[in-house]
C-alpha cells in the first residue's frame, strides 16, 4: 500500500515539472512589442548638440506580419517632416518614404536572439544646396520591462563626423 501512496504523491510533482518545461521555454520566446504611439521625453534623452532639432518628437509604430511600420514626425529648421519606414525583420533592405527634400533612406534590421532588442541600420542619401551626401546610421531599440518606455540609441556617421544620441519615448 505504501508503493501506491508514493506514486500518487510523485505524480503531481511530475505533472508540475512537465508544465514548467512547457511554459518556461515558451516564455523565452515572448518578444518585445514596439507597437504604439510614442512621444519624445527630452528630459530623459541625451540629444547632443543638434539632436533636439532633428529627433522625431512623435513615433507611431505598428507591427504585423514581420514588418514594423514607423511613422516619424520631426520639426526641424525647415518645418515639419514626416517619414515612413517599413522595416522588415528578415534582414532585407527596405526603402522609406517622405523625408527632407526628397531624401531617400534604406534600412535593414535584425532582432536580437532573445527578440527584445531591434537593431536598425540605415543609409540616407540627401541632396542639399546642390550637394549630395550620405548619412549612415545605426539605431538600437529597447523596450522597458513594463512596455511603457522605448529607448533608441542612435549613432550617425556624416561627412562632418560621428554623432551619438539617446532618444527616450513614453507610450501614450
């Protein structure tokens, strides 16, 4: 009779362990959801000398079917600029629309292995006052644990040198 009692006490333990083996690996595949309306928090950002002029004040982010659509609203010295990036998560190059004076921007992106960080590489081709130049950039997107703060660490390389800024956005 003792053998049957041991089996009944061990069965719930085995069941609980099996459930953990299913739930814990599944939880590790939960990835950050960058979707939402975001507003720049300049007090928490480090925008450098010129970043405040050019940093998007508002982001609208939608994610579906392996594509993240980002609408960026910026107010610069020449007025408001709205750009739309369709960032694919397959590593393929994606063009953007909008931008300053018809500039073109192409992006590639990659999610981290844990799928909680997005790295976006871009090349912006711009013509200003008859001069053409290229700006290369890398953005690293991370989301706070509660999903209410988006931090974008950005590094750009221009003919004038490198610039690094930190943009912190609060979810509306």
